[in-house]
């Protein structure tokens, strides 16, 4: 289930964000976390099962949620978590168009297809 980010989850969120190719540098990672914590139009959600195993971060405008970050713990990949995060984000914010940015587009395209299109469990 998707939950809103809270400061108490900062370390796990930073760990998950660090799997994103553009977030490897510590200063960049810290800057990204600060955006999610301080700017209202940057929203971070965590995927919680027994533990927190994924995150999805969006930039919110009047009509869109642009996915900036999407990451799943490597030991939980290929279980459909990415697809579930995208789907639940769309359900939670049905008044917005959910779309990827250039960094998340290829993942989003895999996850946004029909169930039958994503048989290999990439998402």
C-alpha cells in the first residue's frame, strides 16, 4: 500500500532513491530529499508491505502528477510492485493525469500496459 513520506522514513527513502541512476551522488540525493520535504508540489510516497520496499515520487502541477522517481528494493523486484505503485497512485489521484518524466518513461511504459503485456514481471 502507498503511504505518504514522513521524516521518520528518511533513511529508507534515501536508500531506495539511491538506486535511481541520477541519484547516486550524495549531495544530489540530499537535495532531492530536501525538495520532497519542503516543497508542496514535490510529493513522495512509500510502498509498504511488511516493510517499506519501494517508493514513487512525483512533481504535482494543476492537472498532472509527473513521476520523477520510482524505485523498488532489488530483493523485491519482479513482483509487480512498480506496477502496483503506479496503479495505486492513479487511483488515489484520479483527478490528475499521471505521466513519467524522461528518467522514468521506460519503466512507466512497461508498468502502464495491460496485465497481459507485463507477463515477465519487470515492474
